[in-house]
C-alpha cells in the first residue's frame, strides 16, 4: 500500500515536469524563431538591393533589417557601438573602404565552401574578412565626335601631351580614384605613379568636380574629350529617364585601358561579417545568397554591374561593349596602398 501511495504522489510531479518541460521547449523554439533576422549596414542605395533582401527573406524566413548611410558613417557607427553593435553585415563600395573596416577590427574572418566556390580568390579578402558581390571596371570614355579610339591605350598614356586640356576626372578625395592610383602604385611603383598623377593634373580640362556622370556630361558639352569613369554609370546614363543624360551617354565611346598589359582596373562592392555579429550564421547565409546565381543575375541585369560568380553573363549593354581583360590584382592590395595613394595625390596638388 505504501508503494501505491508513493506512486500516486510521484505521477503528478512527473506530469507537471513534462508539461513545463514541453512548455519550455516551445518557448525556446518561439524565441529562436523570433530572432531569425540579420542586421545589414549598407552603403549601397539601389532599389535592386531591396528586391534581393526581400527575396532572401521569402526564401529563408530571415528578416533583413537595413541601416543605410555613407560608408564613413557606418564604419564610425560600428566603432562607437563596439561590442554592443547590432550589425551583422557591412556592405560597401570599393575595396578601400572594406580595408578600412578590416583595419579597424570591425569585421571577422569567416569560412564558407559556397563563398569560395562562387567568388574567385582574387575577389575576396585572403583572410576571409570580406567578399566581393559585384564589380565595375574603371575605364576611359571618349568623345565620338572628337577622338579617334586608336589614340587611346592605357591609363598612363593620359599624361601624353596630345591630351593637354582634354582630360576629365573626379577629385582625389574620391575612393574610386584613390583605388585607381593604388593600382598604378602596385603596377609601377610610387615614383612612376607620382609622375602619372602630375601628368594627369597637367592635362586636366578643368578642376575636378562632380561624379562620374558629370564627367560624361562635360564631354557631351565639349568641356573635355576623354574621362575616367566606372562602367556602371554609363549603364545608368543610357537608361535614364532624363533625356539629356541619355544624350550624354550616347555621345561617348567605351575604351578598356591596358589591354596589352595588366588589364583594366576594377573596383568592387563587397560584404563582410561584422566583428560582433549577434546573428553570425544568418550573416553568412545572407552573403552566400548575394554571391549565388539568382542574386548575381539580378545585380547584372538590373544595375549594370559585372557579376562575380563565374558563368553569369553581364547585362546585354555591357556585352555590347565587348570582352576585356580585368586587372587580377586582389582588391585587398588597393586598400593597403590607399594611404600612399592619398599622399601622392596631395603632393601633386590633385584637387
């Protein structure tokens, strides 16, 4: 009888333990589901990115929370937030900025078989801190009315006297020009790079001003004959809703420099996992998604960027400009040489 009595007392305890145990598991599961998110700090501001973020959520159930600001603002924000930063992913344009984030210890190295399969080695940080998701070539464009393309050859040739008063280019404060300068330092050394910068300054049609599209518009207006711009901007001009921008894009020809040598300089948009990412696994899944076939096709066809995943064709417009050899220098090197590039620009008074 004592045994039966003890069993009667034990059974309710076991039942309660089971009930509360199941309740705890359900609660934990609900909490896990509630935290399925990824916090993205991004410098990019394109509608196509928002479409891709939605597609990622639709496919994975992981909510994408977006903070948009300039690269400098985002990097400063991550610094100030420190270990409490909610950032999971940093996306920005140009390797110089990614290197800056890495050098400030704001990114962490990750390994991923998918990222390694999708992204060529020369388009990702050797230590796994960031990964390119698109790239653009920095090319020479020229007036169809006033320039014979047979006169064009290399970035270095823009210092030739035949281009006196005809070269249009952005300011030395522009990260694209800083990375171009870094690539010239990597190829030719600092002394020759300084000579190049001096020659370009001497041949400028005007003091640097405006963005890449403004350089093209200046050619169309007859202010200069050649300009250094990113391919992406030409696609945007030719498909603009503004008739004047379309006309400006139609007034220029496309030339890929240094095809007999190192190839045309390229710069990237890239992403890295934040040092203190609270949702690290989701962050990796997110970058993997951006590197995979679906996103790469969208980037290429909606935004006139070159895909980084082998086998994905660029937009038909970019294809119409012909194939080209790209500089194989790892963008990490551009970031490492950024300080030297800025110093040389200052020395030659490139505004």
